[in-house]
C-alpha cells in the first residue's frame, strides 16, 4: 500500500514510469527535478505538483516516501536530511521488487551487463517463459509489471547500475552476479572500494551469488551459496575437448568457443555467467545453447561497421571506462592481422588511464584522442595524437591506416561532453565511416 505523500525526484524515462505506477494506484505524487526543463515535463498531467530547477527542501521533508532517480546520489545533502528525518528513500527498482512475485535474476558489473542481461532474457524466452527484461537496459523496471490482461511474469531479468543498487535494499534475487569491477563513476564515489562495495550489494539476500574467478573484487564478502565462472575448467569455465576449446559446466564440455558469434575472452566470460544465472533460474540447457549459438552481440559493443580500403572499422562506443576499452581490445585482438588504431576520449569521470599504457607501448599502433579529457590521454605515450572532434579522429585514422589494419572506437570515457549519449556518439562514428 502506497502512502499518500510521495515525492519523485528526477523525471525522464524512469521518473515517468514511477509517475504512471503511482497514478495507477490512486496516488498523485509531487515531482521534482534539478533541471529547469527536464525531459518528459511536457507529459505531466496538469494536476501534478512540480518543482524544477533545484531540490526544494520543504516538499522533500513533507514527503512520506521519496522515489529517487538513479542520477541523484543518496549522499545528496537534501536526501541525507530526509533520511535523518525518518523519510524512506528508495528507487524504482525497489518498488518493482516489492510488487513482483516472479523470481528475479540481477546483473551488475562495470562492463558486460547489457550483454549478459540480454542473453539471459533471450534464453528464458527461448525456453517458453514469460520474461521481463529491463532496469538499466531498455525498459524501466516498473513498466515490466504486467497489466491486468497480461500473463504474469515467470522471470524478471534486471540489469542494475551501482546507482540503482544504492536505493534497492530489498532485492533478494534468485541469482545475482557482479561480472567485473574496474574504475568507473569515481566522480560519484569516494574510492574504488566504495564503488565496489555498492556493486556487491546485489548479492544481499540472493539465493545464489555468481562471481568472476578472474576478478577477485567480484567475490561475495558474506557467507552464502555461490558459484563462479572463469577461463579455466573449474565450475563454469573452459576446457580442451576434441582438439579445441569449449565452454564447460562443472567439467563437462557444453559448446565449442568457435560456435559463438561474439568474439573474445570477455564475451566467453559473459556467456559463462549467463549460463550460471540461467541454470539457477531453471532455464533449460538446450534453450541456453540455441541462444549462445545465434547471439551476435549488441549494437555499439564491438560492432563491426564496415571495411573500407581493406581497413576494418569497429564501434565500441559503449566502452565508457578503461576496463571496457581493455576488454574491447582483448576481444578483437586475436582477429587483427595488421595494426590496431584506437580512438578514445570524452569525460574521464576521475579514472586512472594508466592501464592503457602497456597497450599503447605494444598492441596499439596509435591512439587519437578528443574531448574533455583528451590531454590526460595524450600524455600516456608518444604514439598519441590530439584532435578536436570525432570527425577529425576518423579522418586522421583513415590517413594512417593501410590494408589489414583495424580502427577501434573504444573511448574509455563517457560521451556527455560532446554528445547526448554514447549511442549518439556511436551513430555519428558509423555515419563518418560509411562516408569514407
């Protein structure tokens, strides 16, 4: 039962889904946003009280329940005052969890979340289950709740960011995973440890924790049922079979790596994580394998764009942190026969770009950088070059390359200094390459 005085902080797609949820249950919430003209404001019903352009303390302290957008940190002083006054502050995912009766598979990590979430969702659908897939990917969680005429969910698969996990204390997933941890969002968290601990909150109350043997930071810190995935033959892993490498489940070969359409060790780990989660969710193994054989990956994630004059161009604009860029380079590395050129830059979010140095001194022939933090990238090595725009970066790479070379857009940075989203950055890159 919802209280009468609800405040939604943050509009946009998630805020509007919270508004619909409240209105459908007979509660007319107050809406607040720090932006003077938040997206979706034009869709608010006339009777909705609204406060735009900042966080007004009076309506905050008058609320019985605050539903905060993932973009608003719990550490925000106004929310801290609300918490000190005994006002509950949650997110939309927590509302979903409280109402959803279906088992929930929960997925987080610095990189690979969307791939694994999509894989598990497609596996469930292939098995004939009524499944809802959303959260940080695509559909807001509350919009997954079935309407009256719709069949009940049999499984919910949620991609969750660290921001969402801050305000989801009651998750209790049937299976939960932290895929990996690398520096990200350090403009919001005090330290990498603070960011990691927020991610590890996904394991709280989970019936099974699924962690990455290749990344010790993903291991649950409390005693609970757990299983792991990795690149050796233990539990969910890889093994030699019939002269080639296979994905394996507890020492049994399951699928040859060569049958996967998604390339690279990082995607083999994603496939293994999806298998572990799907097993716990009761998804039949044959349905899992059908999906693994056909899944070609998601747009903007190591996406082949075109071959121009013998040069292959790859779009991984979703690589918004250093860890994702390292994974992208590793993923295509075995396929590159010539030289590899990297396009990087944007908002670094307080990251240490140092892990790129060994690659710039070996694997990568050269890196062209642009955007807000380009100077930090420029200083990493001698084989770097600064330009003002992505247009200039593509032109520069086309002038350096020769047949057999690859060009990879894997920026290691967020896009918001120059683009509305990482997708728009990727779409611009694709257009530029196609015009060569």
